[in-house]
């Protein structure tokens, strides 16, 4: 039984040759609310007494599916609109297309996870320089059906499963049963993390088309319900699985005994921890709405908004 989705939603060197990384900007005084913002996620109206933007004056914001709740709360905090109105304003296209939209000038600001190798190559080829600032942390997580007795695997074991070298759960301490490995498309944000931390450039085992899921929720539902057994495994990002698409019958797996949690992501003990970013084009004018929102996200109020939306803040 799915629980309702929460309110709608270091890479500083990864885009070598196409990323400008200036010193962290000093926040504009006009972007700082006159009173501390303490409203939790889902409150009807943020408690700041003044607001930096009218809703129509915000930059166009795109990003990753798992960042939808944060984008919504940013809109609430900066405009004062209620949650439902902010939710309806959020329009995201997912990690790869969000980067493409920014490069092509079809959006102004991203709240987004790391791009995959192919999209990074597209950005480099475009000659458009991007400016990325870490604003929070998340992690790649693996999950299986709660009836599966296997609770923890090593990186080498996860790699062996996804490259087809291990095909039976008995080889990794489980029951004698075929491993049904679900995958995401190559350009997806979670696939980028799988390649970064687990499989690298190795050739992945070929999965049937029905087990390569375009939508983030589909991979979770598929693993949860596959043949009413515990034989399936998949991967996503921690925030999405824990907060946006929590499904009964699913358990997150530990990596060499370290369980993913907000605490282990924050302290870095969980090995697949990765930043997510606020991104603008490097030629974005000073004082523009996009740059102002990006700068605000780096302030104490912006980082508190990341926390209030349920994410782990960026390491400082």
C-alpha cells in the first residue's frame, strides 16, 4: 500500500571544461526574510513577514523528480503562497532533460542531482558553462522485497549482480532463487549514481524492457510486487524511497553493514552519498531572479529550507 507522495518533491569538478566554480556569493540582503522562517513542510502559509518574490517573478525552475518537494517549499518560502498553489507551480522534467533545458535556455535554474556521463558530454560539447553549488546530500540505495532474507551486500556483490556475474541469491547468502534485477534508463539520475559508485563503465547485464523503468516509482512498485516473491532488487535515491514513494513490503539494503539513513548520509559513513545542486548558467546576470534564488539557497535560511523539506543539508 503506497503512502501519499510528500508535497511536489564533490560534483564541483565533474564537468571539467564546462563548469565555472566561483567563490560562494554573498547573499543579497533583499533575499533574507525579516524574520526566521520556521514553518514545517506542508504548512499552509510560511511564516516570514515579507517575501522576496511575487509568484510570477520567480525564475523558471526545473530539476530532478526527487527534488520536487524542495522546489515546492522554496516557492512557498520566497513567495508566501500556500502549499497547494506552490505544488501546482512545480514543473520538472527529470535530471537529464533539466540539464538540457538549462543549456538550451529553456529554463533558468535547476535544483538537481548529478548528470550522467552522456549528459555531461552533451554539456561539454555545447560549450555552455554551468555553475553548480551543492545545496544538499542524498544517496544511491538498493532495495528488495521485505521477505528476502538478504539484508546487506558489498559493493563487489552489487556490481556482480548488475553485470550478470551473480544471478542467484544463494551466491550472496540468500535462498536458492534467481535474482530479478530491475534497472533505470541510462540517462537517469539514479543510473548515474549506480555507474559512479558501483558498476563504473562495465557492461551491465541486459534486462528485459519491462524491467527497465522510465519512472522512479515504477522500479519500486515492480520490486515490491514481482511475482509476490522476494527475488527482485532495484535502486533509487534515499529521499525518494523514504519520503516520496514509500511502499509496503520494501526494505532498503545495507552496504557492507552500513544502513542508509539521514544520519549515515550526513556523516558520510554510508558509502554511496552524493550531493545535489543548485545550477545556473555561468553567464546568468548578477541580480537576476535565478541568481538571487540560487544565492538564497546557500544562506542559512535556504539551508534550513533544505532541512525542513526533509533532506540532509550540504556539508560545509
